[in-house]
């Protein structure tokens, strides 16, 4: 939201400057003229500060919009990507997301971590003949000894 208060202050200061300038046209007394001149300078500084403030907020808002557009694009990309996978049970003990058989891709078949998938993150399972302790999650049914969680 644009800083309406800053813009309002700038407009009020501009109106006051106009009034002072109109009053100064008719002044002949040097002291009164000088007093009005200081008031005018003060209003100009106030207006400048209000404009700078509104401009800073505008810049911050533009950056926020860019960040949100990027986040939306990432969600849209993931929504497309996730359609290529389906939830499968491997070795009767573990859930993974596997590529659908009809997925249109040249990628080799692979499995994704179900937890990461649900967090819009693509983590590949890797195959090891000897997995690290604590990371073994299932015996595979594809001739390899163990499957290690990617995360
Ligand atoms: Zn994971």
C-alpha cells in the first residue's frame, strides 16, 4: 500500500507554499518577508521529506511485489512438475513419489522423497549397495541392496 500519509503531507505542504508565495507578492516589509521566506523553506523541506519517505516505501513495495511474483512462479512451476509423479509404496514399507509411467520425459525413472515433495522440494532417492547407518529406509525390489533417504 502506498504511503498515503506521506503523499498527503506533501500535498498539504505544497498548498501552504502556494499560499505563502501569494502572500509574499504583496509584502514590502523586509522582516515580514524574511519570516515568510523561512516558513516557505520549512515547508519545502517538509514536502521533500514526505516525498522521499513515500518514494522509499514505493521502492520497498516494488521489491516485495517482485519477490511475490517469483514465489508465485515457483508455485506454478512446481504445480506443473508435481503432476508427473504419483505416490507409491516401495518394498511394502516406504512411500515415495515415482514418475508416472506416462510422464513425457527423457529423464531416467527415479523416486522422490514424499516429505520433500509435500514441501515443494524435489529430493532424489539414491541407490547404495551399503548405505550409511541410520539412513537406510527400505530394501528395494529392483535388485539393489538398500535405498537411502535423500534428506
Ligand atoms: Zn525429504
